[in-house]
């Protein structure tokens, strides 16, 4: 993907004809946990109409899950001036899939609802994040030229909320709102903060209970003040999509609410990363395929959300855990190899016809997830390692 760099790896001696590298499991674990939260948040949305408990969980998830995703994506992005191949990846891994899935959504809505709005400037449902990723990658080299890039992006995020003409067109409002988190991820990698502090090698004994306590307090606040959150429509504030005035924040200090929400998102994201396992798990490799889950899960949930079967489900203590388990199952299922094989042409297209130099669209040995995950080739497509020159026979 454009601007993506491989996560920290360590070379492993090769014993055959393939070259392998050891990935850092933490980052794949973090990606998969974040994508499960995305699916879960979308799955329980209809339950929030009838259940304060579901609404509290929804608020807790939306307080940080997309900022956390943006932070991870920024961590694996580079601010170097992009070359031709990096520029081509913006098209092949973001723009083309966006057009494809917008077309699929238009077709789906036309078949199911009898009407559709084929407007590429207004992304359907989850597709806004694809546009956000593309814009993030395009502006990052310019942000890196500035002194205090983090401070500038915070000002941009806060200031955008005061301008009613910055809206969901091309996902601009959400993109500018979440830009500080993406930039923070890049800044952490640029300054090698994680390596210098050895955050993946050691975890202070107090950090784990502190992270649990953080979520406990946040969950209690989401539940205890749920009526207040309803009145102020807090869930909509978490979308970073509407201007302050549209959200009822007509006071001059309305930007302070966004500052507070950004602080909450950063604290909860940090707590999440503390709780994410550092080591290899049976589900770790699914973190390499989060874009499959992100783009496909909305089609799986669409019939449930629109049919009304998720409304009025009682008792909540039974149905809410079931929906949570279903969300995990959906995330796991959509990241499996059979699903990837079927939908790869849509999610990872390589349109050679699009480029003056068709090689720019050629499949590489290491594919990229637009969220920043560089992954090795499938074993069947692994490229052989050429023997050293002195070991070759005569031509």
C-alpha cells in the first residue's frame, strides 16, 4: 500500500527456496482486535434503540476504536516522497476498491430498497475510511515538513468542526477529525518511541490492572450517565462527521468537547494496546487481512440491520452477548483463506490496463493491507531465492 512499511521483522535463516521473516505478533493482534470492535459496533447499533446497556457498550466502543485504527495505520505509514509504485498503490489499494464497493452498494440498495444514489463523493457506510486512508497518505509527506506536525493536526481537527461547509463529502470531515491520531502513529514510529522505551519487550506489572481499571471506569461512566449522553447525542460526536453547530454545540468553546473526546480516545486506545497480547495466538494471522473484514462485514450485517430482527430483542443479557459472539465469528470468517481467495479481485485488484506502465499494477511477493500490514506471500506463490552468483552454473 502506498506509504506502507513492513512492521519490525527479524530475518530467519532460510532452509529451502523461500525467504521468510518473523512478524511482530502484537501489531497483527492489535489490528484484529480493532476490526472486531468495528464489526461489534456496527452489529449492536440497532440494539441501542431498545437497550441502555447496549447503548453504553456502543458508546464505549465508539469512543476509541476508529482513533485506535487510525493510529495503527499511521504507525506503518512513511512520510518519504512517494515513488511511482507507492503512488500506484494509492490507486490499486484504495481508489479502485472504493469505486468497486461503491458500485456494489449502489446495486445492493437499488435491488433491496428500489432506489440508490450513485454519488462517489459521498461514501456509503464504512467506505469513508478508505477515502480517509488515501487522504492521510497523500498529506503525510507535507505534514512531515512542518515543525510540530502533531500540534498542527490537532488544530486542524478542532477547527474543522467550526466550519459547516466541511462535511461528509469525500469523507473530509471525518478525515480531518481523525488526522491527529494517524499523525501520532506516524510520529511514534518516526521517533522510535516504542523501540526506545522497549514497550513491546516489557510491560510494567501495574499497566495491566491500570488498563482494566480504565475500561471499567469508562464503562461505568457510559452506563451511569447514559441519559445525559442521549440528551447530548454523544454517539454522533464520536463520528467526527458533523460540525459543532449541527450537533448543538453553538458555543465558542464547542471545540473543547472535541479536545476532551480526543483525550478519552487516546487514553482508551492506550489501555487497549496494553491489554492486547504480545505473543503469537491462533488468531494472530487474521490481523493481516483486516481490510477484507472491513469491506465485507457491512454486507453481512446489512440484512440483519435493515430487516428489523435486531429490534426489541429481550432479554438484553442474553441477546447482547450472542450478538457479540456473532460479531467475532463474522470477523474470523471473513478473514479466512477461502473468503480471501474469492474476494481478492475486488479488494486487492491489480488493474494492469489502468496504467501506462502495466508493471505498476503487478502483484508483488508481499501484498499490503491499506491499514499498513505488509504480509508475506502465500506459500504456493512464494518466490524462490536465487542462489549466489558464485554458486550458479554456466549460462
